[in-house]
C-alpha cells in the first residue's frame, strides 16, 4: 500500500563513508606500494570494522549487526588468506574453501536481514506515521515538552518495551531515575547516536514514559523542519505520543510484532 510521504528525502551517504574510505586507501596502497599490500590493508579494515559492528550489536542487540560482524570478519580473513603465502603447506586450498563457504553463508544471512528490514533504523517510519493524519497548518514550533496522555504498564513491562524498541531499531532508550526516554533514530543518524549518545539526544525528538504512566513528547526543531510542509505542531506531538502508547499496548498484549509490521507497511526504502 502506498502512503504519501511527508518527510523530505535524505540524500546523505553516511553509512557508505567507511566503505569508501577503506576501498580508496586500499586502492592507493595497491597503486603505490603493491597489490598484496593493498589487499592486506582492505582485509585489515574489514576485520577492524567487524569489531565495530560487534560493539554495535552489544549496544543494540540487533541481529543484523552480528551478521554484519561475521560477514566482515570472514571477508577480511578470506582476502588475507587468498593473497597470502600458504600458512601451512598443503592446506591452503582447504582453508580458502572453508572461508569462502562461511563467507557465502554469512552473506545470505546478512542479505536476508537487510531485505526483511531487520537491519533498518525505523525513525523515519515513526515520524511518517505520526504525521499521516495531520493537515498542513502553521501554528509555530514550540521547543517545550508536550503532555501526550497517560497509559498503564508495569516497570518491568516498560523496560521490556524499551529492549524491544532498541532491538528492532525503532528507538533508542535512555534510562533515567523516574522514566525511560525513547529517541527515534533515522537511517544515517545511527552513527551520531553510537559515538555520542548524550549529545545526539539533545538535538532530537523524544518520547518519555515515566514509571506512573505519564507520557511526554518533545519534537526537536531539526525533526520538525524535516517535513516538507508546516504541520500542526501540537497535533504532531499528540500523534507521536498516541503512536507510542499504541505500541506499548501492542507490547503488553503480547502482539509486539504488530509494531514492526505497522512500520514496515509504509514501504520506505531499505536505506531511506
């Protein structure tokens, strides 16, 4: 089903920058030093990036980062072994074959997660859903939190909900003394969160659930001007709060997968 897009397109290529740098450095080393050295440098970058992806997996618990780490590791090892001298005479071909099979298997795993949208940060989907029923109306941006209602949940349910949203790349939670604050993260913004989460939070929208059921919403100016047209700011805050209350209700009823389905149903691109 097609839904009109209210957010502006994002043409950033932040996620591809590490790969571009890696390939560029490898190409320069290949040209000016040697073929084998160029391949070894690319192999080293893959292995280092595998460590980074593993670190992100532990931060998010999202399976796609584990798959990416495994793929990057096997790709780096296969490249290094493919262009090295035999490590042990007589077994290089067997080792290469094993690494190649593991690389193919991890590639299939990673592609499956990407094409089923398990590797996609869904912040854009959140903001698209929140704006779906809002008409163009200029009532001015307000940089203050907006009460968005009250709902029921236990402390353990709220923490479980936070883990679900993080694992599915919908929103990253900040655990405070009396509440949990959820920050929807869009594609291309995830690196800002990973490297400096506190600073990232200061410039982004959030939805807070306190431990007595109150829900508060704050929409940042950066996210507000990301819409193509001026929308009713109060209505946008209210809708965003209602959306997360709906998500919480799904979670409490044991129907959390409906949250993911609702977001994926928008059909936004895999890297958009």
